[in-house]
């Protein structure tokens, strides 16, 4: 019998993403926003694995991905990331080099939950950490555009 | 601590493939060959997960995939499929609909290990089962071209 928690960590090692995206935002004092998310994508014919993540984590939502014909399970709530996602991957750690991305992701989420992102020093540190993650991914803004 | 076996099943659920390919072969009495394989692909920057599969299964090999810039861990030996791969996924089952592909794959491998593929009735049954698997994948030969 497979251990479901270990199984989900293995699945996420292949198909999951720990991401921190940035946007310009007039609602935020610094004019910038950092948005961490954990997501897993899958074709619609195998949605059940996304349902399993949702059930096991007890949070997040599943939605169609506009960019292709897949569905995405996603958690954006900082509270859920801190209380559900991060403890899961600390208890059932990734076994590939994606673990390094996860560690930076966890640090960023904890900084945000401590409100450190609201000051320029903390925000800049988040930018530095985030730009060390998923280096092959595309970003709308460059690092220097996001630094304060 | 993640259970490695469950983790690998989860990883394979996302990134693994149970495949049965066919080719024409003058070396075989029926003029056709059925070749089952289990494989997992990964970018070279995260090769360690392929090494982990190889270590855990104690068989198979890792090679560059000609079609793109990935590496592939692959097991083609029918003995290793029967003794290592199939028992693993029976003990730590897939949790998505890929499980149905695995069951057909296991049946095909066992038929081959019992030499049933050497007679036309058995070979035709293997063709039927294989064409129910991975229906989105491309095949060189049609089902009718492989039937005897």
C-alpha cells in the first residue's frame, strides 16, 4: 500500500511548481506585490490526482489552465501555504534538486507571514530568493525592475 | 520522512510511461515483435531522481533521449519488468487512471514471460491490450497492421 503523503511528494517532484511571481500593484505601499503559489498541473483525463491533493491538503482550488488543455490545482493563500503545504514538504521532503527551490519558497512564505515583505529590505530579499528559483521559467519583470 | 517506494510511484504516476511498442522483425516467427518498457524522463538538471529509480529497482539504464534534451531511465528486460517493476507497482499502486494502463502492461509482460506472444492468438491479444493503453500516444503501425 502506497503512503499517500510520500506519493504526493513524489508526484509534486515531477509535476509540481513552487513559484513566486511579481506584479506592479498600486494597492501596495511599495508599488509591488510578491505572490507565492504552489501548483500541480495535469490533463483533464487524470484529474483524480488533483482531487487527491485537494483532499489531502484540505485547501486550494482546481481550475482550467488558460494556456493549454490542462487543469491546475493551486494554493495561493499564504495561511494555507504556511499551515498545510510547507509542513507537508518538510515532513515528506522532495528527493530531487527541486528541494532547493522549495526551501527558498518556504523562506519567502514565512517572511511574508511575518510581514517582512512590506518593507523594502525584506521585499528586496524576497526578490533575490525568488530569482534564484525555477531559473528556466519566464518572468514578466526583470530582477532590477522589482528591486526597490 | 518520505517512504521512497511510495514516492517513486507518485513520481512515476506523473512522469512515467508503461509502453508496449511494436515492430516488424524477421528474427521472429510471426514477423512481428512486441516490446514492453517502463520509462521515466527528466531534464538533465534533475537526473538524481532517475538515479534513485535505478538504485531502488536495481536494474535498467539511463540514457539521453534523442527526441529532446531530457534523460530517460528505462527498463526493457522482460525479466526485470516481471521481477522488479511489476511487483513494485503492485505493492505501491498508482492512484490515478494510469493504473489501468499498468494493469494491461503487467498482463502483457506476463503473457510474454509465458511465451504466449510466440503464437498468433497470444500475439493478437497483446496487440488488443496494447492499443487500449496510452491512447493519446503515436504509433508507427496501426492495429490492423500488427494483427496476424
